[in-house]
């Protein structure tokens, strides 16, 4: 597994990948290594052939993995071998010609504005936990930040004078996100309560549990799920749906897509354009209602 460790060090030091991403790469590569060992008694991953990947894909499919999950694993393996080709450890990339399986991208349905309003209005903000929950939901919805970015947000990242937040995104890329007045007020009330907790002073992170510990992914996931499953019939009520809702509602209200792109922290406009797909029914209705020849 020395090769895997070397590759992960490269992703961490050179590419600035997050711990979450590194863990995913590690698991994907180790799973493939286990397959090669059990199926071919192959110990050295640098000696694989393309047929082994094809067999692995069949195994993954029989496990019940979706095409998207299989593509993710194959992508991790391609990156792994590109690295060793780059440093001269192998001459040819065994999977260089592999093309991603055609998978239908899951369409995330955003929450309605009314659903978000109902949730935020129903939270009891007289308690610390209620105020904390409201802060988490407002941060996700008012800024479109990712769950990992929310968890990593520090008290020192709040610029009260400029009414903005410093958000550390993927690959440690920083961006500045403005705060609307309602969000600023909620955070201000929450910080006052947070500072009362003795345990909260042991670390710099803004979002904490009832015991004063740093929030973690499953904690945030359950928080969002608990509040939204009672007001929404959406199949998915994860934190990412709030990010999606932010982008969709901003675009619905006429926001410039480049502005939304910058706030979301997307590297390319193509990623932001995915949210326009949700608007397509509205676009079609507006087109049919407005075009001079639509009713002829």
C-alpha cells in the first residue's frame, strides 16, 4: 500500500484535496486492490491491465452500485495511474482509454421558498439548540455554502464590519460571501449564546453541538432532515438540497448567473448551469405565454 500512500500525499500536498476527498480516494483504491488480490492474486497495483478494470466494473454492478458510483471509483483509479505515469513509475496508463459509463444525472428538486420559510418560522429560538439550528439552516440557504464549508466555518471568518463571510471551499480555495441582514442578525444572536458555553471556547469553529463540540457531517445531515421532512415531501432533504435551493431561487429572482457562480464557489460556469435545468418548466411556460405566435 506504499503506492497508495504516496498518491494520497500528492493529492494532499500538491492538489490541496480535502480530508473527505482523500478518504474517498483511499477507500476506492483499496477496494480495487482487494479485488485484484482476491481475483488475480496480484499484490502490485502498478502491474494491472485494463481487463482487470472491466471485470471490476462487472463486480461493482453486481453489488448494486449505481453507474454514478462506479464512474466515481473509475475516476479515482484513472487519477491514481495518471500520477504514477507522470512520475515515471509506469510507461503506459492501463485505463487511459476507459470512458465513463453513461449515467443519468440525478435531478435534485429544491425546496420551495414557502417550505424554507415555514421551517425557519417554526424554530424555537429561545433555546441554544434552536438558535444553533436556525443558524445552520440560514447559513446553508442564505449563502449556498456546502455542508463541509459550514462545518469548517470559524468565528474568525465573520467580518461584522463588511457583513461578509470568508468561506474555505474545495482545495482550500477561499471566497468571500456577503451576509443578508436576517442572516447577520441570527448569527449575532447565536454567537452570544455560543460564547456562554465554556466548552465552546476550546475550539474556533462556529457551529457546535449541545455539548460544545465541533459539528460533524451526520449531525448537520440529521438536523436538516429533522426539520424539513415534516414540511416537505421531497425524496431528498439533505443539506445539499438547501444549496441547490439557494441557487435555484436566486436564478428564479433574476440574479446574474455569474454572481451565483461566485457565491457558490464553482470553478466553472458549467457547474452553475446545472441549476438552470430545474428552471426549464418555468422557461417553457413563460415562452409559450409570451411569444406572439404561441397561441396561433
